[in-house]
């Protein structure tokens, strides 16, 4: 095996029988989505919250939907519009090309709620969204276990970060909220994510004993859900982790690290695969 990291990664992918893609918030940076690393990063993306002296944790608090729904939907409605308008970057296409070319069984596990993997063409039944999805709604109460697609339109006054209107629960007509696990959240409905977890468990069982490659992108250590999962998967026999992160790429051998963005690293690996 060659010593060049891109060539090593290409060889690992070439020999793999299954691929798990794990992705954190940094995955979306190459698509133009903001990085919320620290309060300053959040305030750079949303200067209106800096003026209100609200952190990301405070802005993403589920209590807003009960106390002041239009303010709660100011943040999440703005995010919904942004995600709907975002075009997934070239890295998504490269991953799909590898899956097709090498006939890899595959699964995506992401902490992102943006739906970019589905938009890029990954199958819904091959995705686990551990924190839920902004593209699905639930009752704020909740009055039932119903989860439904988010087809609401949002008009946001960015000077106050308030929405003109908020979606409602079709069953009880109270305010609806995103089916996202927020900070200090006691009313999130986990059923949709639990069904995805069952699919992932089935995938892991079917690929037990195979040569598994985990490509992790943009998963930081501040909320290490995805990072920890990649490392647990990397302990499996014959498994290899390719960690891509411009700030926190470190990982022990025999795994590989790439201190770069997703598109840069995936393009480098792709160049070796095409040789």
C-alpha cells in the first residue's frame, strides 16, 4: 500500500464491501451553509441574534414554540428556506458515484437536519438522521405521535427574526414545530428516527464480517455524537475510518485523517481512484 493518504484511502475504498457515511455540521460548509462553531460563528451567520445577545442554544430552544411561536419559527423557518434553496456540493455526487461503481452496500448517519443527502439522491431508507429533520413537523404539545412532511411556507422579518405565520397541528390546531431534537427538549417525537435506527441496525447485521469503510465528514468534538459513532464502527474487524475535518482531523491508526474540507478530500481520493 502506498504512503500517500489519498492513495491509501482509494485502496481502502477499492477493497471495501460496504460504506458508511457519517456527517456532522461541517459537511454543509462546501454547499455554502454556515458553520455554527462557537457563538461567534453563529452570530456571524445570524447577526440579528448577536444584537439580541442570544446564543445558538438559546435560539434553538423548544420553549419558543410554546411561549412565542412566531419567534421560534423565525429561526427554524429561516433555516427551512435556506436548506430548501441549497444545492448539495460535488462531494455528495462523488460518494454516489463510488457506491454505484464499486456496488457498495451503504448507509448514511448524520446529525444534520437539513435533508441534503436526500436532495443529493441518497435513498430515504438508507439514511439515519439522529437529531431528526427540519423537513418534518410534529405537534408542539404533542397531542399525538403523528409526524408529517413540512410543506409550510415561511416569510421571515430578519430585523426581528420573527415569522409572519406558523404551521399548525392538523389534529388539535395548536402550533406545530420541527421534528428536531433541540436543546433541553422533552417533547421531541423520536419515532421517525427510531425507525431509521432499526434500518441501520439491520444494515450493520447484514454487513457483519465484511470490509467496512467509514467516511466521516465535518463531525466535530463539541457535540461528538457522530465522531464517537465513527470510532465505535472503526473498532470492528477490518473496518477503516477516513476522517475529514479541517480543524479536528486527528484519529489513531490504522485509520486515516484529512485536515481539509469535504470536497477537497473527496476530490483527492477520487483522483486516485481514477488512476
